[in-house]
């Protein structure tokens, strides 16, 4: 049987000539022009990053290695007794572009199990932080503390850097880190919110199931974790967490330094904290409606009141998408197919908002995209299962997002991407280009 590393090596060897040829023979081909609004507005829409791992189509949503979310869930090997796939098999797909066999998937499962234990010094670092530290601070600190484990950094310091094979060290670091992120998140959760009482790993569980077990959750939540980590894994390279990870790695920083930086970006209110804000808004909205599920007319009036007061409807709209986020749809289907959750009043409100809000937003006329994104749904599921600590939700996001970020920087290293160094201009230069005197 070919190992993940063997399969990935063949893929990398076949891909390198394509990149080399593009730069050498077609390097001057223009992909587009840059406008002043793009330069000032956060480089929105500028085509200057390359990834083959996922692509976000405005009308279709995210594709992982060319596969839609439903296709991805259908194709990957399933955990026995579950309708959801192994996160470990999804990792194989992201890295290679191939759907793994069950045997290949279980190879990753066993590899991550063997590497999952947190070093004592990481636990010491977490426990040294003030207990009221934000969980994302703890998560980032735990990741960067493990940098001493980096195979890449160790070999580079020892003069063993080889640009053709250094991806192998990055892959080893990425596997080591992925194996530990679930236990790291679980330790933080139990330390902060569950009386500092911890639960030992179950040697029979996969990564998603293990996380659910270690935070003290139900068997049903194991599928929530598997679904959540896959759905939040990758969203092209331009979002803050993915781009930051890529940017830092482009300096030949290792996986630990790079992903801890990505986590710090994910912690920002405009990125990973959005699901927390949407849930809080939904709960407050329900309270204003008397704590009950409203009628359609009551909901429509309340939404108009929200918009007329100058507020937005959180969770609706997306920077790129111009349709309902397939990640929202996937979670909605999970809710509809789960007895108890389907009848949960907060989900009933979310379901009704989905049915009413797009029409209100279209009539309002100011929203470019009146459809929900992933954040409009995810917090409600966590709350239903008793994960009611808003500030922890971004740690859940961060565990999943590592799959895409770490797969991407493994390929970045394999293809020898240069250090990222865009050119800046002054405001005076922009004014001159615009003809302003």
C-alpha cells in the first residue's frame, strides 16, 4: 500500500513542471488590472494567490479539490455506524486530490493517534496563563509553544535544508500538529469551563469522535465535530487565516509559527468571531419576540425594524458568494434530520429567518447577497448540544481550518513558492493616477 507521503510525492513531482513552465514561458501573461478601490479596500478580488486545494465559486460555493460539499461527504470513507466521513480521510483528499480508500484513511487515523498526546510543557504553558485568558489566546500559545518540535526548523538549523525535499519536513510537522489540535482544544475547554477535570483519550476513536469524547460530549456530537471540522477546513487562500498562514510560511517559517499566526487572524471579529456574533444576535432577537417562535408576519416586521434602524441581519451576505452558502445548507440538513434538534425553538427561528430574510433583503435593495453564510447556522448547533461558551466557538473553527491551511503550506513548500512581498504605493501616487491635483 502506498502511504500518504508516497502518494503526495508522486503528485508533487508531476505538478512541479507545470508551475515552472508557467513562470518561465508565460510569466508576463496578465490576470487583470488593479484598481484604486482594490488597493485601498483590502486587495478584494485581486487574483494573486494560487491554490489547487479549494476554490470558491460565487454561484456554486466551495469546492474541495473540485468536489462540492455533498460530493465530498458522499465520496469519503465513513466512520462505522456514522453517515459522516473520517476527518483523516478528508486530510488525504485535501493533500492529494484523491479520494482515499478505507485502508489509506485508517493509515492516517493510526498515525494521528500515535502523535496525539500533548507534551507536558504545553499543558504547563496553558496552566501558566491567567484562567480568564481568551481561549484563542490559549490555543495560539499552545500551538506556538510546540514549535520546538518542528522537524523542518530543526533540520534547517542543522544545515539540512533542501528545497526539493523540504516539503517532507513540512508534511511531518503538519501531521504532528493536526494530531494534537483536537486534544489541545479539548484541554482548553475542560480547563476553562468544566472545572479543570479532564477526560483521557479513547484509543478506539477517530479524530472527530475523539474531540467530542474529550470535551465530554454525547455520541451524537461526534458527527457534529466531523461535519464542523470538514466544513470549516478551507475557503480558498484569500481569507485572513489562510492568507496569514501562507504569508508567514513563505518566509520559511515552520508549520507551528505559521498556523499560530493564522489563528491570531482567525480570532478577529471580522473573521472567526462571526459565528458567535450571529448566535448572540439570534438569541437576543428571539428574546425581543417574547422568547417564542414568531409567525412569518411577526418575523418579517421584526426584520424590517432591524434594517430600518440601520442594523444588518448577521449571517446574511458574503464577500464572494452570491447564493446560499453550501456549508449553511449542510448544517441545516443535519438539523432537519436530527430528532430533537429539528424541533428546537432556536433552530426553528433560524429556519424561519432563512425562509423570510432573503425576500426582505431583496426588497430592501442594499444587500449584494441576501443569502445566509455558514455563520448563520453553526452556533445554534453548538448551543443545542450544550457547548454554550461563545468564545470557544472560534477554537472549533481553528481546529477545522488547520486542515486547509496546513495542506496549503505543505504544497507551497513543495512548489518552492517565493516569499510574499507585494509592492505598496503612497496616497499621493494614487491621487496622481486618478488625475487629482
